[in-house]
């Protein structure tokens, strides 16, 4: 199919979809997605002068994204990268890996049948039944986080004080990484995944020339490998109940995991386990700070907390997209898709589709059903969704026990990021109980 036959977006709209700054200016972006769902729900995006990238299809309707998410035979996670990347980033990954567009090989990048074999290694660990065994430990971490929050006084940045460090600490404890190594893990993930927001990316990667960035990322990969090789050796000699022990001693088709796959497993758990929950936690707190009546209601009736957690995850949509590659000629939303085409499943657009969610921009804790796509769907649905919900519930139980009222103390700001997004600052005024 010739490119000229494809419904191609105008330059300005195409730039908005791929520009990290667009995702910090939330309402204008949602306006754009509203228009595209009506006029051009499956649209072709060509690279522009400012952003050089392979062309791709943007998919904005909930039903289309849900169908693609569940059809893992037609819409593949390989060979092209599963996260939107500029051409220079793709070429960099290929240079680093010897040809793969994926800098890290992980559950996120595997297709069936190998994907399910790897997923099953830790799937049981992240089920609600098993997570009950770490609930007390998570509650201790939440209590310590709220202690630190209240010690800062009445005015705080909730992101910096709680929603960023709390989930990182939880996932590192679950993985078996000692607390003193957490700053190192955070820095390494920033170096590897090169956050797009200057305020959040403290690794200095933005200010470096390309050859220095190559050296920095290569160093981070080597550092990760060395760290987790040591942890693996320790867990093989003395297995414990943590996730690191499960990965270190895992066997696929009679063989232990190779070094690249094992490192990918560790990295995806380390990286995916904190930024996403941090974003939805801050989103829930923003919604409650904007609605004192809702805070008072849930403080009096904790049965409402489940709805608040679920709606915060939809309303925030921390993972803003994933990419897929068409395995064969197919169609999406009535649009013909050619074999090999790259497609963006935009979860922000899908989770704000008024055909599925009444008044989608409104935070509605009573929304039911709430079949959002923030965790994906089908075989690649987020492995840690039960953990994320548990972390948020425990933290908010602790906050509600100890805080009488909360209100905004300034203008919240969102991160500039096309992939994982959410608030980067949330200034609050708190009154302790």
C-alpha cells in the first residue's frame, strides 16, 4: 500500500503526538486525541524536521487498542522497539546490542511462546495470594514514608517526599536489593532509559555529546550486569524468598537464563516497578487535594478506596503508549495495515475515550465498570498490577489515618515524557490528624 493512500496527519499534530512536552500540557493533548478519535482514529504519522523517527500508525480509540492488546499473533512486540524511539535511539540500541532495536531484552519485548515461559517464572510471585506475605513489610515502608512526609511540615512536594521514593523502596525490597543500593539503582535506570524531562533526569545525560552518552549507557549496562551477577551468585548459593532468588534460580527449557535475559528481567522489574506506581499515586493525591469532600468521604469510609485507586490509574495512565509491529496485512478500525507497519497503541487516548468512559476527564471514584487500559490487556498485561494496587491502597490507608485535610499549595507540573508520564511536582498543604 502506497504511503499516499494512508490518512497522514498534518505536521503540527504529528509533532504534538511525539513531543515529550505535549504530555506535560495535558488538556491540549486530550483535546487533540478527542479530535483524532472522531476524525482520524487510525492515523499515519510521518517523521518531521524536528523529530526523526520511523513512520507509524497512531491508534486512539479504546476498542481498537483493546483488540490489538489481546491479539498477540497479529501485533508483535518484535522486531521493532515496543517504545516509541527516535531513529538515533534505535540505531544506538542496535549498536549496543549487535542488531536488536531493544536495548534491554525482557518480558516487554518477547513474543509467544517464549514470552509466556518467562512470564510464568515470576507470575505466581506477583499474585494477590503471595503478595499477602509482604503486606506487613509494605505497611512498614508506607508508615516510614508518611513519618518523613509529616516531619517536613505543613507544605510539601508530595512527589519528592512520598510518591517517588515509596514505590522504589517497595520494589527494591521485593527484589532483594539492599536499601543502601537504591540510589545506585535509580541512577542506573535514569542513565539507561534517559528520561526526557530535564528536572527528573539527574544523570546529566541531556548535556553530553553523543559519544559520551554511548559511553555512559555502556557503563550503566556493565554496572547493572556486574551488580546483578553478584546478586545472582549470592541467591544461587543462599536462596531466599525474594524475586531475585526466583530469577537467579530460574530454568527455561532445562537451561538457566542467559546473562542478557536475566539482566533484562532484573532491569524491567527495577524500572517498571517504581515510575508507574509513583505516577498513579501522585495522581490519586492530586484528585483528593482538589476535592476536599472526597477526602473526607474516604477518610470516613475506606471501602471507597478501591475505586479511588482504580480511577487514579485510569485518570493518570502512567504508561502512555506501547508500540506493536504488524505480523501480516491486517486492518485496525477499518484502516488497512501492511505487514511490517509500526503502530502506537496510545493508552492516554484510549483511557479518555468517551464511548467507553462517561465524562472521561472527570476523576470519578465511583466509576463502574472501569475497564481501563492503563495495565494493558491480554498476555502482556502488566505483571505487577496487583502489587501496584496493593502499594497504593496501603499508602492511602496510612495517609488517611494520619492526615486530617489536604489542599494544593501551588501549581502541579507534569513530566515531559512520551512513554511513562505523570506529575513531577505536587505542592500540598497538609494538616495532620
